[in-house]
C-alpha cells in the first residue's frame, strides 16, 4: 500500500479517458438520443394531425352525401313533375285529335246523307213521272209538267 | 497456493502490487518482495494497477466508441440499447444535480461510473485465478513464482483511487476559480461561515472541508474495495469444499457494493463540481 508514481499514471490515464469520452463518445450518443426524441415527438404530432384530418374528411364526406341526397331528391321531384306534365299534354292532344276526328266523321256523314237524299230525290221524281205516265196512259209532255214533278220531288 | 505457504504469507502476497521502480540498491527493477517495493518509495509504479485500469479503460472507450460511431436515432441494436441506458442514467443524475452549462461534467461522470464499475468488477473474478496464471507465466519465463505479484483490482490500490480523486480535486479548484475568480474563491474560504472577524477559524474549517473532498472520495472507494477483496482472500484460505458457502453470498452482495461505490463516486463528483460552480 505504497503511494507512488502510480497516482500520476492514473491521473494521466483518467484524463485521457475523460477527454476521449467527451470528444468522441458523449456527443454522438446524446445526439442520437435527442434526435430520436425529436422523431418520436414528430411522429406523435403527425398521428394527431392525421386523426384530425380523418375527422375533417369524415365530416366532409357526411355533408357531401347529405347534399347529394338532397340534390337527388330534387331531381326526382322535378322529373316526376315533368312526367305528369307530359302525360297531361298527351291527354290533351289525344282529346283534341279525337274531337277533330269525330268532327270530320260527322261532316262526312252529313255530306254522304245529303248526297243520298239528292240521289233519292232525283230517282223519286223519275219514278213519279214514270208512275204518272203509266196511270195516264198517255204521253205527257215532260217539259210541260216538269214544274209539277219538281214540286213533287221537293215535297219528298 | 494456500497449502504452499503460510496464511499470512498468502495474504500479503495477494496484497502486494507488481511494482517497477528505482530501488536504492538494485536500480531500476521489478520489486521481488513487498519490502523491496516499499523501499522504492515514491519513484515506483504499480504495473498491474496501470495495466488493468488502462485495459479496462480502453475496453470502456472501445465499446462506447463503437456504439457512438454507429449510433442511430432509429431502432437501436442491443449494444446501443445497453449503452444508451447507461448514458441516460448518467445524464439523469447529472441534470438533477448540476444545473450549469458545462460540456465536461456529463462525460466525466460517465467515464467515472463505467470505469470504476469495470475496475470494481474485477473483484468478482475468483481471487486466485489471474494471480495463479501469471505465476505460471512468470515461472515459464524463469521467475520465482513467489516473487510474481498480480493485483487485478485497480480500485484496491489507493494510488488508483487517489489519482482519480486528485483529478476531480483539480477540476474543483479549476472551476471554483473560473466561476468565482481567484478573489471570490479565496473570499469564500476566508469569510464563511462566520464573517470576517473569525477569519482564521473560517480558513481552517473551509480548507479542511475542501481537502476532505478528494480524500473522502479516494478512501471511501479504496476502503470498500480493499475490504471486499480482503474478505475474498480470507474465504480463499478455507478448505476448497467450504469456500463456495461463503464466497457465493459475498460475491452476490459484492455486486451491490461495486455498483454502489461506482455510483457514489460519480454522484459525489457531480455534487462537488456543482458546488464549485455555485456562487454564494
């Protein structure tokens, strides 16, 4: 247990190790630790931000969906209205067409009836003349009695 | 070996350092006996203490430098994880006690803690293994095995603990003067705690207190480790089949002691240096 030069040797060795540690060991290790701490903090921040973004996106999606539902409902309503309108218009047109057809038919019928009456009247006049001839057994002057026959025919 | 020599010779052999120095009669030589080592006085060096402490110091900076070179802020490997745990432990201790800006204190504390821990850990190697091995090696080189000394625990050598304590003391003086100026430092010694009318008393008290710091640092570590080593040596004197009954519990207890002593040395160093920075 002698005190000797070993003390000096130990002081030199100790100084060397401390200086080496201070220059080449401590800074890189604590640097890595600090950097990791920063990374973790950033990671947590990013997670928070992502959570917030997700909430915002969900909210936006909900409101978008609500809006498009409203739009769809409006479009359907409009389409229904238009369809009713089209049906009404078609009904109207059909009714007009029917009226027109009925009127035309009526006119034709009237025309046909008139024409038949005319023909009938002419034939009756002839028949009456022929009948009268037969009855009189004599020839009748057609031109002298034409006025009489026509009067007869008009009465038919 | 205990069978080859008397118990006291065995103990004293185990407590003698491998010394190289200037012997008054033999000149520069390795001391063959404890007495020769004592006769060399101050101009001698304990080769085994230097060898083991420097080797362990290099082991420390090798491991830590390896991690520092590849240190990543990503996922750490197992060695980096282990080293980071120690670094953070030291950093926590430093930042809880030492509130000044000083790039030296934390690396200093780390070096003290790990180096002392490694030196203390040599105590857990069974006391006879390395001395026996070196005796055989010495014998192979033609030396008398009884004159081959090898003390493997540097912290059981008062020179090693005093060396570190003096280095810390130097830092205490340096920072005291740097932070407070020479006048401030001397004023602190002269005018506290009792004011200027009690100057001689203050000076005496403060200087004793100042000197007590390195001395207590060195002696606390040395005393604990020396006593622990001594008990291992005494246990080694028992019959071989009975040794484990005592050496195992003592070794397990000693794990606590070696860690605790390294920790205490570190914390007290930080505290002393914080006090040196403090301006009253």
